[in-house]
C-alpha cells in the first residue's frame, strides 16, 4: 500500500508563489487520489509486490494505462514536492552549476530551455531536467509520462497541469514557470540527485 508522503514544509510556506489553497488541493486531494487509485488497481495483482519504479516500467511496457498513469503521477509528485522549498531559487550550488554549464552553456540558457519546455507542453504534463547517461537534458512529457521509461533519471520536475497553477496564476503558465524556477526550486536537493 502506498501512502501520501508528508511535505517537508507547511502548506502555507510557499505562499504567495504557490498558495496554501493550491497545496491543500494539489497535495491533499490530487496526489492522494493518484495513490488511492493506484492501491485499488494493484490490489491482489502481481504488481502489488513491486517497487514504484518497477510498477511504472512494467505497466508502461504492458500498456496498463490505469496503473501506469497513477503510479507515474505518484512518482512525479514525490519528486516535485521535494524540488521546492520556502525561499527557494537563487544561486545554483557549484557542482550542479558546473554540470549545467558543461551541458547547456550557462545557467541562463538552461533556465530558458526548461521554462520553454514547460510552456511548449500542449495541455497537461511536465517539464524535466534529467540525466541521460551522464549528460543533463531538458525534456517535456504529456500527462503522467515520466522520463524513467525512456531510460533517463529525472532530478528536477515541474508540474504544468492546470491544477498546479490555475488558482494562483490563472492562464499565465509562463509566469508560474518563471516563479517556480526563480523562487521555489530547492537546488541543494536537485544537486543531491546528480
Ligand atoms: Mn499535479
């Protein structure tokens, strides 16, 4: 049985960049629903004994969409919550900064590429920074899809489903993405996944 992970900060702590109401609904309702659905789908099946990552890979291969969507969204949100902190953003720690410079040219170029990926994702989905072999890459994905099914290791993910920003930013997804990048990212955590 999977359970909703506690956030490392109070639901009000990211306000006004991400409001308490958004976190109440997004963490307490949306994420919880993915977990409830996942538990119901796998109950009594061969999936029940697998790790979350193995459930994602197996259900993707077997095209079990109900399991895949809910398992992947559980994984995606687990990463997303930890990628943020109160008073986040700011300078990228040196080890990660050097890797970003090596693979993107500059932090500024990486920022632009990451935000543009989130803007360019048509409809619901995610934008990511992942390790592909040992190179950092930016990608986007529709709905629940996660880069791990394409043999990448995500180290930063931003939820661009409307439930993540509509209460605070209405239709202004680009402003949400800029604020996420500049004011919410927990760079120490992201670096720890390198
Ligand atoms: Mn979400």
